C-alpha cells in the first residue's frame, strides 16, 4: 500500500481540479454504520420496507420508529474523522474543489469543506409533509413519534428516499464536475446505487484519473479505477496528506 500512498500523493499534487465522490464508508470511522457489507444497515432491515418513499407515506410512524429515530441519534453524535479532515485539508491546499457525497450526515461541512453536493439530501433539515415548513434537525422533538409540525403535519428528513428523484440541480452539477475534473477520488462507496455510481464512469470517459479508497474491491475497481488503495478511509487519507505535505 505504501507505494500507492506515494502515487496518490503525487497524482493529487499534479492535479488542478480534483473532485471527490464519497459514500457511507467514509463515515464508518465516525461510528455511522454503512448500508451494505459488514455491519450494514440493510443487512438488518429491508430498505424497500423502511427507506422507500411509498413505505414512509403508507406508515410514517413505523419508518420513524424503525429507521429515522436511531439514524438521527447516531448522526447527532457523529464527528468528522481523519478522512473527512483529509478532504478538508485538500480543499485548503487548493487541490480539491468539490465533494459529491451520498451521505446525509453533514460531516464534510463540519470538517471544513465548503463546496459539498449532498446528492441524497441531508438529515440536517426536516420538512412538514403538509405545510412544507422547514425545521432544523436539532429542533425536532422525538418524544412523540412521528414528530409533528405546529400545523399537525408530519415531519420528514430532507433526504432522498428510494423512489424519489435526485434533486436535478445536484445531478446536473455533479455530471458537469465529473466530466471537467482531472482526478476523481472515490472514497467509501460500494458504487452500486445509481445515478451516483455513474459519476466515476463519466470522469473516466472524460480522461480523468480515478483513485479508489476502500477496504474491498467494488464494481469500479476492475475497469474504471486507475488503482484501488485497500484500507480504511481515515488511515489512508491521513497517510496521503502526510506524504502530500512532504511533496509540496
Ligand atoms: N473506509 C472506507 N470504506 C469503507 C470503510 C472504511 N472504514 N468501511 C466500509 N467501507 C466501504 C465498504 O467496503 C463499501 O464499499 O464503504 C462502502 C459502503 O457501501 P454502502 O454501505 O453501500 O454505502 P454507499 O455506497 O454510500 O451507498 C449508496 O445507498 O442505501 C443507499 O442512500 C443510501 O447513500 C446510500 C447509497
């Protein structure tokens, strides 16, 4: 792995326009479980039964009780780990422009990155299903489930449930960034959910270098990634930043 760390540091130092695509794996070391693989949430509960918009509309109390309540408690306690901090450092160094994240935990912004596309929305805000009033997550009171707006309507997090569309402005801008970047860092994603998983393909087709960081191979590894650095995002990112600062 040592020489791949050195290679990644050199590639990043030579790049002018780096974009990162991140997934749940980058927040695992912040104690937020991933969805798939070891300890994955979808190994325990069926996403179609609890994370689909039709399921939420049919029984919001059930979805709040089984999925959303615990998720809020985990996210409220989470803090950025070395991987998030490494990406914030890359922005400070003028190397990383934008993060396209599939995560809803807000940890990239908390670590200091200023241009983050929240491809699957965010848990930071909730919206009343009736009057559309928006409420910060920290002000959502979970003593009663489901949480209700003053108008009596039910609150839902501003995340993209299965069965909902990606906000068009996020999709369009992400495609643009993927085709314009000269290097895409793909960190902690199983690359199985579309259209997010399309971004590395677009980057590759536009001639960008694609570097993956993941403890295991993904569908990108074979034909899209230039190389995969096998390891945990926190450890790998801090080693890359150490090497990069030596070069600069
Ligand atoms: N460091 C880096 N990667 C890790 C780590 C770690 N410490 N631990 C696990 N991983 C990797 C796993 O090997 C896997 O490839 O992170 C990935 C997590 O995959 P998923 O749980 O599928 O997360 P993600 O790819 O973000 O899922 C995409 O699916 O359910 C929807 O909306 C949800 O945004 C999510 C989307």
